[in-house]
């Protein structure tokens, strides 16, 4: 099976307020296969979130290359301008975060619709897709509830629907069960693997969850700036 993501020798450092540089990732290499469910583990502060932000083109590495195989074409978005980079992310990458990041003033339906509207779909198209996905995650009775009216597990399921609406090739998830109790964690994990089975999508998940790691196709450990089996 071909790779959908190839990372070659990326490094990333951050400089604190005192001018001290902290190297997080160092000459890191990674290949992710199409339709793979990859779990990345490691201690807090090891750089798991940083790696996901680089994969999602939210941040850029200090050195190295990141390329994607999208619909049979090799794409290197690091050279894109801001507009083209935003379009690439919107069309090809879905994000799931530990703290959901739903917009509080909008309903569940509206939150899920937003990426589709940004991509250029009509309101009716976006609404139809959003309703289908909210039904898929089992929250059709929460269409018009705002995030403050939802439980943590419900918010995460709405966030998963939002991540799927543009039919991304890749979903990046940063501790998707880290803010949930045991029952809701189990529900979200089952949903993620259901999506993996039903959709042609590649998952890269940063997690401390043993349940996610045990069910993943591959588990890598991030330590001292590098990935190991």
C-alpha cells in the first residue's frame, strides 16, 4: 500500500521568553500508509502535538520536508502561500482536538457546516451533509443545541462530524479522549474505528489511551525528538 504522508528529517525548536531554544523534534522521519490508523504515544511534552500541527500545516518545520500523496499526486504544501495552504487543509485534512473547539455561539448543526461553507459548498449542500454526519455520530436529537448544552462526549462527537464534512483524506486527532470519562472515551473510540472502516481516511492520533493504542494498526513512540516502534 502506498504512503499518503512522507516526512523526511524534520526538526522543530521553540524559543522561550528568555531566548533559550528548546529542540522538540530532531531529524524525524515518518511514513504513513493510506488508510492506516496510526497511534503516536510518548510522555507529556515529547512533541506529539507539535508533530500533529506540522502534519496539519498549522505550523512549519525549521528543516526537513513533508509531502502528501493526494489522489495520486505528490504534494509539498510547505511552499504554498497562505491562501493555497488554507485550501489544502480545508479539503484534505480534518482535525479533532482534546478540547473540541466548537464555536459557542453556534448550534451543533452550524458548527459542523462551517468547514463545508468555507470550502465553497452552498448552504443547502452544507446543511444536508452536516445533518447526515450528525446522524452518523448518533446526535440527530442535538442538531440545534449549542456546545454549552452538550456533554463532553457529545461535543467530541460533533467535533468528529465536523472533521468529516469535507471528506478529508487524513484526520489528525490530538488526545481525542483525553478530556472524557471512561464511558464517553469508549464511545468515541468505537466511533473513530467505525469511521475508519466506513470511510477511506487515514488517522494519525496522538494519545495516552491504551485502548486506542491496542486497536491501532501501528503504534510509534515519540521520545527525545524521534519516533521509534
